[in-house]
């Protein structure tokens, strides 16, 4: 797994958490 891909996915997930905290939390769990 490429590091850049991991960072991109992490930042994207962070943006989703800021937009939809409830949805992202449900997906993470």
C-alpha cells in the first residue's frame, strides 16, 4: 500500500468526519 494513497484516504476520511460526523462514525465502526 502506497504511503501517498494512505495519506489521501486518511485526509478524505477526515473531511468526511467534519462534514458528516455521525455517518463517518457509523462507517468506521
